[in-house]
C-alpha cells in the first residue's frame, strides 16, 4: 500500500524541483528589471517592497501551478513558466504608466503603489493561469 502511494514520488520531485528552479529564476529576473532593490528594502523592513514582490511572486506562481498540473512534460512546463515570467515583466511596465515613479515610491515605503503593483501582478497571473488550457 505505501509503495503504491510512493510510486509518484519521482515525478513529484522532478516537478517540485522544476517549480523551485522556476521561482528562483523568476525572482532573479524580476528583481533585476525593477529599478528598486526589493530584497534590500525587505531587509530594511520596507513593507511596500514586501507586498509588491510577494504579490508579484503569487502572480507568477499561479500560472506555474497551472503549468505543472497541465503540462505534458517538464520542458512544456518550463516553456509555460517562461511565458508567465514574461507576462509579469510586461505587467510591471504597464502598471508604471498611470503611476509615475512607481519604483521610487515603493522604495520610499508608500503602500498604495505597492498594492497597485502587487494586485495587478496577481490579477494578471490568475488570468494567465486560467488561459493555460491546452
């Protein structure tokens, strides 16, 4: 009985590790394209940076979860994860249009721009995840 339950463990490990690699890659790329240094701001106890980055991460993970659940193989999953990353980068640049100096305002600890960016990222991620129907 237990051995039957563990039969899926190799696939679980492959997809779990793939997901972790995708998340690390996302955080690496996303934090490089934003003018503010999210991790330094979070270390400095800036809640605005934590909110914006945390919700952005959720906006990336939602389609990643969908890709893991629906992909034919790991390569397919990584392709969709890359698309999810690109969507999040586009959202960052679109959200800056109505909010001048978005990064500077987040770095200054302003919550409204951080919430706007974070929830926009999450909304785009959820839409992205829903559209991943193969």
